[in-house]
C-alpha cells in the first residue's frame, strides 16, 4: 500500500512538473484549439450535406446570444488607425499572421509520438535533425510570403515623377501641401495664379484704378498682392496662406 501511494505521488509530481513547464495560458489555448477543430469538422459536414453552416449554427442560439456574439465580433475587429510607428505596424502584422495559423492536431499528435519524451524537452534535449519540414508547410509559407510582398508593393508604391509637370514646390512635403491647396482652392485661384505667373515673367501689368491687366511691362509683385487679398478673404483663406511655397 505504501509503495502504491509513493508511486501515485511520484506520478502526480511528474504531471505537475509538466504542467508548470507549459505556457501560462496553455489550458485556454488548448480549449480554443479543440473548439476550432470541432467547428471546422461541423462546417465540413454541413458543406458535405449542402447546408448553410452559419445559418444552422444560428438556429441553436437565441436572439440575445446572437446579438452578443455579433457585438463581440465587432469589438474584436482591429481597424487600422493609420501608421504611427514601425513597431506598432510590426505588431499588427504579427497578430494578423497568428490569427491565420490554424492548429493541426494530427501533426501535433504525430510529432508527440515520434519525439517521445523529447517532445516537451528539458535542458538536455537536442531536437536538431529530428524535425523535418513537410512540403505542404513549406508551400504554404512561400504562398503567404508572396501575398505579403504583393500587398506591401501595392501600398508602398511610389508615384512616378512627371517631368512635364509644373514645379511649384521646394521639397516633397511642400509638394503635398500644394496639392491640398489645389484640391480645395484650385478652381477659385487658377486665374489668379496664372496672373501672378505672368507678373513674375514680366508679361502683365495690374492697374489698381480700373482693375485691368495688360501685358506691357513688369511690375513689382508687392503691388499686385494687396489688390488680390480681398479675393482670398472671400474664399476663407487667411493672409498667411501661400499660393506656391508653404511648408
């Protein structure tokens, strides 16, 4: 009786030691993996029978529970807040990739049986040469990487420079600012901008008295701007707004 109790205690100690070496959230992850497997099996069975699995699943829960699940799914959505820093972008990418990883319990049990005690490992365990990557897993990884590269190229594509376009900026930041001005005020300021360009090249003269423009001589740009300020004020632009160069 004493030997049996000693063996039972030793067995419990070994099991407890194994549990302590597992990750802190191992039990919840295991339950989640089992639920995913059951869900996938039920989905495949419904597809085989030609049934709508989502509709069939909703029939087994009440309206309140369905609303709660929909609310939970919506709250779990991770909308892109925009780029903040590279660290956050890497974290979002990692979380997205982890969610796409589905547990393969068949491969898990196969590896567990093949490696034996070395599956959980200890300080003296060496797994080099014991693991062999499957062709399906390698192909899946390559496909995933190709998708990431294609997506990255799509969103980080630089716009080609147009050599024939007018140069009205001093750097890239200033060019973007001018594009915003053009988008909001372009249709109102296009004529004024052309007049200012003609003044700069000595092709027009602005008469304050009769509010007319001719192409006889070059005038000081400062004489023209005060007469144009009321027009910008009527458009909601302040005196500090710049037509061409603003950073």
